[in-house]
């Protein structure tokens, strides 16, 4: 959770699309046999920037999880 929040804060602080004063939030949504599902809440400046900010966050979180040895289970629903 802490690693994810740190990345979210950094993305908001450095992206031109995020609201820098907003504190990101994590909402756990499911605890399953193979892991925990959760949502990350970020605030964007403009609705048209949502996809770009999401793209930036996913790239950064994937890299950070890899560095930290945090395994990802990719669901194929």
C-alpha cells in the first residue's frame, strides 16, 4: 500500500495532468486466493486527461513493483 501511495503522489506531483495538492487514496476491493484487488484514486485537472494520467501511473507502478519484487497477477476477465 505504501509503495503504491508513494508512486501515486509522485505521479500527481510531476505530471501536468494531475492535481498536485490531492492526496491519493487506495481502496481495497477484494481479497482472493491469489492476492488483493484495489483501486487507486487520483485527481485529474481535466476529464480529457484521464487516460494520459492513468497511462503515466500504470507505467510507473509497474516499474516500481518490479524493482520492489512485488508480484502482479494479471486477471483476464
